[in-house]
């Protein structure tokens, strides 16, 4: 579906919020000061094309919480006022407390039960309308003449919530349709209650109140639409920046590191050197394809990944002694496993390039409720305040672990080697 976003939202209701276009106008999330009207204009002009995200579909259902909470709050207040100021009316009491219970049930349902197809939502909207009609008829038919006007407020306030609910879910046309249908409905209730002789003032005030409910719901839809599109635009911008950073790290950890390793001349047979360079090129090409691809399930676990990493580094001349604890590291998500693996690769390559040693110990163990990989060498070490350029600590190792919810700690002193600790939660 294409068209002006805000107009479509007002016409069709909260379901439009779930649309996720591929691009949004730059003015929506422009970090520079932009007038509110210009920003809202950019939101209004944005497209409603694009797939409906299942996550966004679930989030849009929260739009109906306002009418539900409104009735949960206002019905008991109206009932207390009725009883305290005028007297007890059984039908109004039943309407008030059944309405509160029904709205509480709806509130819990919205928060806890998924409804991807929308069929249950449609049934509940219909049931809500039927209850609103039945409540008005019941009170008008049973309330005494002296208590009629006070008792009628209870079902009427429930009806205004129904108008707001339909406006939020099905759009302004649906809300206005209920207002129009509400005119003969109110006249019929007045006739049923024997109050038809003075029908004009209550009809005008009742219709006006329902129109206010439509306007309030429409304003809420607009605010939700602006906020949703602003959050979506910011998320898209941050996602692009994050993907760019991930790609840069992948290139740094594969292509650049491989080129540096290939450039390290070890002497010896030129044919053997050529074979070594070719093997490294093939290995790094495979790693780059995996790093830039879609994360998969990876069934070997972190221990298997570290074993493969040690084999990979052995081809580059670094001997890694593994100490792998017997733990269930397969509970790690693919993102966390990849973050630890790639950060460990960076640490091993830093050892190869800067530590002056070709031996390292890599240990996998449980630590502080998560999983830690400790990489220890007995090389030359370095001063953290005078870290050599090219270590990639901030842009690669620490950034990877932070994105995965973990941390990276580096302990090093000149002449005492370096210890790198990589930690992620389970």
C-alpha cells in the first residue's frame, strides 16, 4: 500500500504502524535542529509501502491500551458518583463492574497473547460493540425515572471508550460511523427510558462527547505515527552505521591481517612460501565470506570454533596451546560465539605481530556466570598508555564484545607479556 503515511494511518487505523518501508526521508531523523512542522511533514509524506514486520505488528496492538485503561479508570469513578450522589442502580452496577473486568481481560490479552492474523482482535472489537449496545439498553430499560440521567452516564462513558477503541483500531471513518449510528441509538435509549420529551440537549451533548473521543483517538494515532516513524528512522540509521562498522571489522580481521601475514617473509624455499600465501588467501577468503554472510546455527560450539582458530593461526606460525574446560558453551547465541571467536583471532594476531613470541596459551572457562576466553603470552608486553598503532583493541576487540553484551580486558606490562580476557554472558 502506498500513499501519505499519516492520512493512511488516520483512514485505516493502528495496523498501518506496522509497515516498514526500505527508506525514509532524511528530515525525519535529521540530527540538526528541524522545526516540528517540517519533521512532521516528512513523516506524513513517508511511504506506507514495505513488508509488515511481525515485531511491529505485535507492537501496534499496544495502541488499544489507551481506551482500555480509560474505561478501567472512569467506570468505577462513575459508579461511585452514582451510588454516593443519587443511589444504587443494579443494572448500572453490573455494567460498570463487568465493563471493568472485560477491559482488564482485554488489557492482559493485548500484553500477553500474540494475534498475528488479527482475527481475534476483530472478534473482540465486535464483542466490545455488542456489550456497549447491550449496556445502554439494559440501563435505559431498568433504571427508574428519577435515577435515569445519573445511571445513563455509566453505559455512555463505556460507549465513548468503544468509539475511541474502534477509531484507534480501524481508523477515523470507523469512529465517525459509530458516532453517526449513535444518534438513532441515543434517541432509542431515551424512548426506552421514557425521556423522549427532552431529547435534544442529551443528544447534542452525547454526540459531541463521542466526537471528542474520535478526535482524541485520532490525535493519539498521529502522535504514535510520528513517534514510530522517528524511532524507525533512527533505528535504520543506526543499523546502517552498525553494519558498516561490522563490515569494516570483518575486513580488518581478514583481508588486512592476511595481507600483513603474507608480507612477513620467513626465508626458505620460495615454492613453500608461495604455498603458504595461497593457503592463507584461501582461508581468509572463506572466513570473509562467512563473516559477511548471514549468521547461521553453527553446531560445533565455541570450543570447536577456538580449536579451528588455533589450527588457522598455526598456519601463520603461531602455536596456540588450548585449555578447554568441559562446559556447555553451546548455549551461547551465534552472535556471542562469533564475537568471542573474532576477538580471539584479533588477540592472537596481535601476539603474532607485536609480542615477539610465537607461543600462546588460550583457555576457555566459566567466569562470573558467563563464558570467558583468556589468551596469555609471555612476550615483550607493552604499556597500555603507549599502545602501538594497529592493535585494533578499541575498534575491533572491545567493540565486538560490547555489542554482544560482554567485555574485553587487557592486562600487559613491558617485559611481562600480555593477558587478554574476553567474556560474554550465557
